[in-house]
C-alpha cells in the first residue's frame, strides 16, 4: 500500500478502506459509484405523518441511489456524526451521494489556506489545547474552569503554521465548560451526535480538499470565512489578497470555474469576485445572515433587489428565512417569493444541524420561523419538499448528505 501525496500521511491507521483500491492511480481518490444512504432517510420517511408526500417518498425506498448536485455536503457532508471538515467527513458525505462538498476556508500564520468552519474554532474542533507546545501559541491558551468561571480557550488557524495545523486531530465540535484539565476540555459533543468516528480525524488544507473532491469527481462549494483577526493581517495581507488566493488555488489545480461555487458572508468578497474573477464570480453565492430579527428581516428582503442589480446570481439564506408557518403548514416566506421574483438562484443551509425535531425543534435557530408546525423528525421532509416544489431552491446544504440525496433521487433532482 503506497501513498503518493501528503494528504494521506497518517491515514492508513484510520481509513484502510480508502487507500487500498486507489494506490496505483494518479489521484488516490476516485469517483464513488456505489452510493449508500444508510438507514436514516428511511427512518425519517417512516416517521412522517400519513399523506401524499410520505407515500411518494416511500415509493422510492428500493431505488438504487445516485449522487446529486442538489445535495451539498455541509462541513464535508457528514458532520452529524463525523468530525467536521475532516477527510473522513468528506468521504462519508461523498458516499452518501453529495454532489458538491464544502470547505470553509481560513488562513494559517504562514498564509496557507485550510478547511475550518471558522478561523478561531481550533479549540473546539481539534485537540489543539491538549498539545502543550501548540496550546501555548493560541490567541488564548486553555484556561481551566475556576471560581464559577467556565473553562475557555481561543485558538485560531492564524496562530499556527500549516505544518502545525496538519499535526492536529479533527474532533466533533464542542467543549466541556467545566473542564479543569485540557484533556477534559475536549469533550462536549451534543448527545444526539456521536464520538464514534472522532478517533483523530484528518484535517485538510484547501489544496488537499481540492485534490480529494477532484479525485472523487465532485464539485466544490468553498467558503471564504470572515477573518477574525484585523485585516490586513500583519499589515500587508489584505482581504482582497485572501479572496484572490482562494480562487488561485482552483486555477493552479486546473479546476474549471463551472465546478466551483465560491461563497462568502462578506458582500464585498462577492463584488470582488464578480469584478476580478468573473468566471468564478458567475457562480458566487452570497451567504445572507442579515435578517435575524423581524426588523432586519424586512431589510434583508429589500436588499435582494440590490444583489440582483449588482449581478449576484445566487443567494444563500438559512432555512428559517425561506419558510414560515401558516394554518399548520410550511409555506414560502416573503424572502423566498422576492428572490424567486428577481430570478435569483437560492441555496439554503443547513439541514440536519438541529438534533431531534420534537417540540418545535426545541427552539432551534433553523426552525424558528416554523416552530409551531414542526414536531417530529419526519417533518424535515415536509420542509425539504416546500424548499424544492414551492420555492425551487437549486441546492441544499446538509450535515448528513443522505437525507437530501434521498429526496433528490426520489424527485429526480440533479441526479
Ligand atoms: C468535564 O470536566 C470535568 C472537570 O475536569 C470532568 O470532571 C468531567 O468529567 C468532564 N465532562 C466530560 C463529559 O468529559
Ligand atoms: C442591507 O440593507 C441595510 C439597510 O438598508 C444596509 O444597511 C445594508 O448595508 C444592506 N446590506 C447590503 C449587503 O447591501
């Protein structure tokens, strides 16, 4: 068994399944032809209330499943159970039929790009605080809980080099607020997730992620994470340089712009790509989180007009912006109607991030506009159905790709 790229250093221990068949080819990752959805989508369908949609979805229960570009792997596509943004999460997302995989991009001290959900989440998504020499480099090294104050730490990708980053283990996002030792700080996984696969997940650089997704024959939805350090970083690394470097990684690796959906929450990043990298800008996705209160929701809807005018083609609000509850049903919101009217493509995030949906999803953010209408896990497919058949979204991020892939196959979307 031989490995040809640094991507798999240390991989043999955790994932022999991946390595064996591919070692002789140029890229050790190859397209997955046997898509496996596992039991969860079938469980969700069975959990639905009786009705036409349930019947339709049940009618697909013996279908041979294919991957779908409508199914976008959030944080790799298996973050519900696998350490987010790890090689293992991406492989599980691909196995579950995600056609597009996400890497959230942040920069290291030596200005290399890596996959992390935020620039400063290393203390909750990796084992960094438990490695003394790296913990010492953190913006705020681990501080034990004491005198009623919670344990804390703040570790950013920009605190360490790429090489140091690659020595970390990816774990499930979470921390133990009452930890008195660095090791105890590492636990804290929500009980509806699992630590079963958190056995030192392989962290990825952006370039490794590109090689992986390219090898798998899939598409890309990288996100330029908003920096949490002052820009220009160290006085001379500007936001524009960061946005450009992000696109340059695709160009250098020969990836066609049509396979890439660059995303950002910073509107100026979108405008930058539209102007300086129009081929990539064409599919740029503006991640909209500007409408979280009733007042700002109104301006968020109004702002859509400006985005369309500026040449933005795709907006990506969270699920709760797109739907609302009415007479016990989930219906399209004013945001969804306006975006449709303007001809904007809509992508949404993130299904399967919320835990069990009993009791109005227990007040969870993603369901807060339809709390009254949601009371069991099967309702997830009611939501997905409104997103597709009433709103016509072009893609859906999920922390468990199988759930979206199943619906996409059943309704023949992007397969
Ligand atoms: C959290 O930390 C405390 C103090 O170190 C420890 O006693 C407890 O077992 C930890 N909890 C978990 C779930 O590891
Ligand atoms: C959205 O609208 C508000 C209020 O008009 C404005 O302050 C904000 O900058 C707008 N956002 C964008 C990205 O245009």
